[in-house]
C-alpha cells in the first residue's frame, strides 16, 4: 500500500487528488514531518542570512568609500526580499510552498556569489545587486513560517509558526560568529576576509534548496487547500487582488499587517546601523559578531514562548508586549554610547520584541483570512513589511550620518505608536466570543467556540485573537 505521506504533489488546478491521498487522520504525522523539514532548512538558512546582516554595512563602506552609503547594502537585501515576495507568493499560489522555497534559496546563493565578485572588481552597484538577490534567503526563511501554519490546528497555529522561527536560532547564532574564522581562511587570497563568508553562505543556501526540494513532500499548502471544505480550487480566489480584498474586509487582518510591518521596520532600521555605531566606539569584528548573535538569539530563541503566549493569552496581548519590548530596546540602545554591554542588551530586547510581533502578527493574519486567499495575503504581508523596512534601512544611514544613532532609535520608537494604537482599539472593541479560523481539516477544532460575524465580514479569528 502506498504511504499517503510519500505521495507526489499535484499542482493546483488539477483537481483535489491530495485530499484523497492525505486523510484527516494522517494530518498529525504530516504536520510533524513538514515541521522537521522546515526546521532543517531554517537551521541552514539561519547560517547564511546573518552573515549579510553582520558584514554588509562593512563591505558597503569599503567598496563605496563612504560611510553614509553603508546602510544601502543591508537595505538592498531587505528591498530584494520585498521585491521577491510577490513573485514567490504567486509561484506558491499556483505550485505550492516547495517550488517557491527552493527558488528563493537558489537566488540567495546567486546573490552571495555576486557580493564576492563585487568586492573583487570594486563595484558598488554590483554589490547592491548581489545583496538584493541575497535577500531571497530571508524570503525563504520568512515564508517557511507560513508553511508551518498550513496544516496546524487553529488553536496551535502560533506555536507551529514559532517552532519553525525558533529553529533559525541555531544557525543564526553561529552565523555571525563563524564569519571571522571563515574570513580568515581567505587570508592571502584575492577575496577579502569580509567577503569570504559570503562564499560560505552561497553553499549553505544551495544545501537548503536541496533539503526542501527533496523532502518537503507532499506540499503542505496544496494539501491544506485540498482538505479545506470552503476551498473550491478556483485560482481566481488566490490572486493578489483577492488578498488585498481579504485584508480590507478584516480589521484583525489589517492590525496583523501593521504589526508585522512596524515590528520589522523598527528592528531593521536600528539593527543595520548598530555595527557602524559599535565601530565608532572601538568595537572590532569579533565583538560586533557577538552583539549581532545576541540580537538574533532574541529574535529566534524565545519564539516558542511567544507562540505559547499568543495561543494561550491571545494575539492582541502579545502584540502589546511587542510594542513595549521594542520601545525599551530603542531606549537602551539609543542611550548606550560607548557602553557595549548596554548596546548588546538593547539589541537583545530589539530581537525579542520583533519575535513577539512577528509570531503574533503572522498567526493573527493567518487566522483572519479565508484559506483560498492566505498565500496571497501572506505574500502581501512580506512585501509590505520588507518594503517598509527597506525604506527604514535607507533612511537609517542618513539619520546616523546627519544626526546620531540615538536619534535613529528615537525615530524607531515613534514608529510603534500606530501599532500600539490599533491594538488597543481592537482590544477595546473585540467580541466576547470567538470563532476558529479556517484550518486545513474538515471543520473547527474541538476546543473552538463560535461567534456570529457581521454581514460581509471575513474576520473569522481563532480563540487566540482575544
């Protein structure tokens, strides 16, 4: 007998064969298998992406000869992540998660190679192009969190997202710290110590593509769609326009979109200029790597806690926690000056606030829109958050060059006001009972409670959206 979990995928639009091959009884095993594959890919992706975070501003300064342009390299990476969000979402919409993730890792590997070449020919435009393509690695890591939620029960959705985010901790903490040792391997060669780790990152991204391409079967998104009773298989319901319409129809989805975008923008804007500020106060590459490692540990290591809190106490409570943590982070980092320990503490809290905002916002976004529109809405979310962060990163370099790192943190704290205001408004007007978000299975989870919805509203949220 054929194991339904080993059956090949069938592209969307060719009927619902996965529903016949994967039964509701097989979903827990498939979810566990999917999580294992995504965890493996996140560990690998986590090794590669932080190298760009730690070294891109340094390379930009060296290649361009201008510190004012240092923020453009990480900004190019964020912009690349944003620009690739919609094409990858379109590919996932029609073909599933696996092809989109594989393509993203391959583009990221190509970008890492271009960064190395740009340092050899001393071309700043080529460096920016390479960093833009390198951002595809971040796209893959970000989209993996939604792949983890595809088959999860509504009341465990945040924990499923947070588990995959947590897996990035292993690679992300190691990544910046191995940058210096890997760089030293290139001493005496044409490749500089700062560019050498990008050569390593290219190989890591290629390996992640192989893992996802070979093992993420059957595809979680296609399986979830096939098993969802409200999904008629029509591709028209999965277009970007349908995703925008779904967000506009749901107040909770709008809050989720703002939360993810603001949390990410605040984090990126402060984080990309921290290595430059540390350098101003005498920090070397090794110390910068340690500070960034602590920041990334805050981003990923405690995400299961944020997932549990979000499922247990509600998405809105954790969104409020995110706003508080990010504000404290900006205060600490912005007033640190030559105190490297205080900067490290601020960057750790910055990562922790980002984790709370991303986990709760992503879960709330998935809760609040219909199954057929989810891939498009998730692509729209990543486009919005990375576009906003790209603008923030570009402006961050100018603020630091013309004012100070402290002023940058003050501006970052001000960005949190609209997110906090929207969360407070939704908390004050939330309904007393809730309904389960549309999940992959044939009906609501056993612990779900129903509530009536307003006519024309698609704001079906889980009990976690309290």
